[in-house]
């Protein structure tokens, strides 16, 4: 879903996929716990702090991926917790 994000550098897209995979595999853990190693943890923090990574680009990527995955389905549940 995030592999085709519109970030300004292909390396940022690769890092995004890595970050999402690490955090999704252990959703209840902190970033250091989910990453396991300091180098990977530092990479996540650098990614999040990178001024070229914008919320709009990440949200757009998630929305586009969700739309593609939903095509052809008769029912899609949009669950929200506020």
C-alpha cells in the first residue's frame, strides 16, 4: 500500500515500507521495541523527522492504497474510534 507513496526520493519510499512493516508487526510496542535494533530505531526516527516526508503524502498514499484494495468489493466497513 505504501510502496507507491509520492515521496520526493525512492529511498524514502523504501524506508516508509520498512517503517510500516516494523510498526504493523508489533502494534502495541514502542518504536524501539518494534524495531529491535538501535540502527533500525534510529532510521525510523530520522524518517519521521525528515522535512521531506509530509503527512499529506503519507495520507494520500494510504487513501490510494485503500481505494485500490476496495475496488470490486460489495461492502467496505470504515470503522472509526474517536
